[in-house]
C-alpha cells in the first residue's frame, strides 16, 4: 500500500535543515519528495506538527536470537529503530559447527530456538521463516569463529585453525556480513593476541568492510587496548575501524578521556576512519559472570556452572570476590532466570545482601552459582561528563547494546537502554546544543555510512521506505532499572520497507 505523508517536516538524515513538504512511498521504496497533490489510492497521513525522518539504525545490538523468539522486535521498533547492526562483541549466531553449537545452544537456551543452521544465509532464512519484523545486519563474531574451529578452552590456535577461521570469515563476508566484530573481554576472544586480530582485520580490509571492537579493556588498560587495536588496524591496512560502546570505565580512568580522543584523532588523520557508538547511559550491562575473579575469569559460563557444583570452588569464589574490592553499591543484578533470585532484579548487590543479611560477596556467588549462564549485571562507574564528550564526537552514533524484547519479560529483562536509547540520545544531543538535524543524522545517515548500508539512513527517492514519524517535543524515554520495559513516547508511526509496523 502506497503511503502519502502530507505537510510534514522532513529531516533527510544527511544533516540538512528540515523542510516542510510531502513524501510518497511506493512498495518498499520512497517514490517522491516535494510538494504534490495526494495521489489516488494512497493512504494519507496528516503530518502537520510532526517530523518525518529515516528509521533509526541501531549501530550496536544483540538481537541475534531474541528476535527469533519474539519476532515483532517491540523494544526496538517502539523507539523508531528500523534496522540493527547485530552480531556484536564477538558473538554472532553463525558460523556454527560441532565445536561451538553445544555451547551456543546453552547460551541461547532461554529463547527456545533450535540452532539448526550453519552459515549466515541459513540463519537469515530462519529469521525470515519466523517472521522477524526488524531487519538485522549481522557482523560475524570473532569469538564464534574461533570457537567454530577450536572450541572455548584453547588459548593458542594452530596455523591451520587460523587459516580455517579466515576462510569462515570470508564465507560470512561473501554472504553479506557488514564486517567482523571482536569481544576481547569474553572467552575465547580473550585468548587471542593482536596477531590473531590482525589476520582477521586483513580479511575485512580486503573486502573493504569494517571491524568493530569491544576493546580488551575499557578501563584500567583502556589506552593500551586502544593503542594495540589501532596498531593492528594500521598493520592490517584496515581503514574502517569501529569502537563499540566507547567509554572510560571506572572512576580511576575517567581522566584518560583526553588521551583517548587524541589517539583516535591521530589515527583518523592517518586515514583510519575510526567511528564509535555509545548508549546514552552511565551504567553498563553484560553477563553477570564478568565479575568472576582469578581462574574463574578464564572459564566460559558452562564451565563456571560445572566448577561451582564443588563446595571448595565456591569458597574460593567467595574469597576472590571479597578480595576483589568491587563496589557492590554500584553492581546491580539486572536480570536472572533463576526463580529464587529473580525477585531481586533491578537492585544493587549491596542492597540484596543487606536484606539477606549476608556479605555481598556471598550474595554475588549465590547468583553466579544459581544462574551463571543467563544472569546479567549492570555496573555503575562511567563518567557523565565523558558521556557528553563522547556523544559530541562527530563520528559517534547511537548503539543500544541490547537485544530486542517484547513489552513483557518473557525472554528476560532489559537494561533501560533496550527501550530508551534512541530518545535519550536525541534528548541529550539537543540539551547539549546540537541542532535537531545533527541528532537525526547521528541516528540515521552516519551509521548507514559507517556500515555501508547503501539504501538506508536517508530520505531520498529510490531509498528504502524505512521511516519514523515523530512528535519531536514528546520523543523521550522514562525507562529505568526498576521499570525498564517502558516504550518511548512521541513516536507517531514506524514503517519498514513501506509497511507500517507501529
Ligand atoms: Zn560489548
């Protein structure tokens, strides 16, 4: 059905000043923009007092399997997102082999989707068959690649395994992956050194695709990690380097911002097109198991689950957590599938421990033992001032770092960024004095350029009719850790490929 938007304020996604006019879609494309009479047969939408812009591109998402389980993609679409770069932080749901399929089946168990495919094309067919509404553009994850050839426990790869990993990446890029992602904080990516990253970066460079990095360290060794990554890109001849959820984690590292900006600026002047994404919050969230100390840190979640069956190992874990000096007031249990612990979701470990009258390390160990695989944590410790400096970078786009979820919590509880990243990013940009068209560009045209999405991110004749209609004054989010599943306000309509989805 063709759609005719009348007398609407049009933001083109390229950062131009908005104009008032009409826009017509035909099938899945934009057919005309300007002043025109309403064509017969088209659905007419009165756009007065509303703004029409390209659908938002989530530059960093994790909907890889959640979208298969809840195909409507509500948390994303309700905030105006019409496309997501998925497969981030080294974790993509392909390529699957006998070496990584059992582990990933466990990891994704809550979604109840049998992992029957091998490569990207088959994975995509599965999403289509399940009726996924939100288009995903998945990066190929290094952790999944590495595990596909050598599993999750091996520190060093043999030369033929590295060769095999490169071939698997090439196959994914041939099948249309926009690039490769790294998650060097996680097993088994943490075992790889710069030589291994560099080999895969060379493959990406040969295809003129991007490499997206969750850096080895985002805090205490941030500068070293960023330096190694840039050096590997330079050595690999890679010109498209993306830093995922850029941050200075931990108060002691907040002062490193100027050095980070200088290093990135220097590399950009050398011709490496560094870009970044960021969610507009100062609390991060990831698997709760990242707090595991010492030798437990080297284990993947299934190994951790097995080891913690043993009483001596549990005591060792508690001792390690006590010695870790972690700020329990700033550590939140974001979500868990465990029936005993679920009631505490959204509260700090310090708070839960006080209620249970135990040491916070005992509380944290209890959660790790009960649900090492799917418990997620939220961690305070990012600088609000640095967040604003990061959002001010002209090459920073908005990435939610979340998976698509329904309004209910049937497939887990979201960080508030899952429902609120786009409106909050938009509001923070405006509050910091940026023009509205610049904020729109950062959520549309910029990520489309970074990830080379030729027919997205822009309102122009012939481009995909991925559109969001906004009441810009009302566009906002009130999602919090206590009530994260609240849809954005001010979204009047969303179209994907010309079809209305909200
Ligand atoms: Zn990450």
